[in-house]
């Protein structure tokens, strides 16, 4: 698995993809009369002499409202209170694996040079579902959909000391549910479950220049503990 050249490990987080926009400047050269030139007095008098007609636009507005298309799904979700649920059944986790694969591919795209191998989440569940560091919390509009949000943690093992720390592997929130505290709620529920299993710490990974993700993790109480550098 190809890694980014430089990464920061925090006490929690998911990769948040940012779009860096570049503002451009356009220059305009005016020819002829300046655009701010005032109209002549004769033109003003001519305009004042034009007959004025009151137009009632209410019938047209009513027609537009009747013919308006239904609101998109994401707009209808604004008042939704998602239900958070801990997945404890291996079979259900396996059924959710294809959706989690898509979320993982999105979250890890910036870390990889090649597509995420198919079936990685199912293989993870087969190997690590019963590990005490593995927690799967989902937010859903209907039971079993996991369509609104996901937080998956798993064991991160130091190859020298064999010490294990729970690591956020996937943190996904549906675009129409973002900026409403759902990501934080998913992580907090995972933290509570891990604490009950005797794991007070939770780690996460972020790109070295992903200021938005690092700032979000720090707002949630996470701190930088060490940096990972890779030479390719």
C-alpha cells in the first residue's frame, strides 16, 4: 500500500478531502463612453413621461410554485435526527462491507497511488472483528443501511513492541449530513465503547498538510503524538 510522503498521527480522525481553489483576476479595458456616465437631462425627462403600468406577478408566482420540482433528497434530510447504532453481529458487518469499501476508498484516496483492493473490509472483519480494538458504529436513516455515517476502528500494532492502539480506519459522513456534529457523535460513541473494553486511547491519521482534518481532531480533544515519514 503506497503511503503519502509525510503523515501526522493524531489521537483520532478520518481523512477529510479538501478542494484548494485558486481565485483568478480578470482585467477589463473599457472603450468609448465610461460605464458610469450619467444619462442626459432630456433622457431623464423622457423616461419620466412614460406611462406607468402596475403588473400583478402573483398569478405567475403561484404557477411557478405549482410546477416546481420536488426538493432533492439531501434538502429533505435537514431535520433528520440520525440513529447511531453499534454493530455487534459479524454477519451484519459482512453485509455492510461493500458500502464500507466505498467509504474507505474515498477516505484513503489521498494516501494511495492505486485503487483500494476489492473486499478489504470483509477481509478485515474476517480477521479482526472479534478484536477488542475493533468497533463499528453506524448512523442510518433505515436499519441496516449505514447510509448517513460510519466510524470503524481497528487495532494498530507497533511491530517492535507488539503494543496495540485502536485506530480510526474509516470515518464517513454523508455530504448532506455534514457540519451537524454527526462525525463527532460517531467518534464519541466509539470512544465510549472502547473505554468500556479497557482502551482509553484512540488514534487517527491525517496528511501532513490537511489542516482542516488536523484542526477538527484537535477540537475533539486529540493531540499530535508523532509524525510518520516515508521515503519512496
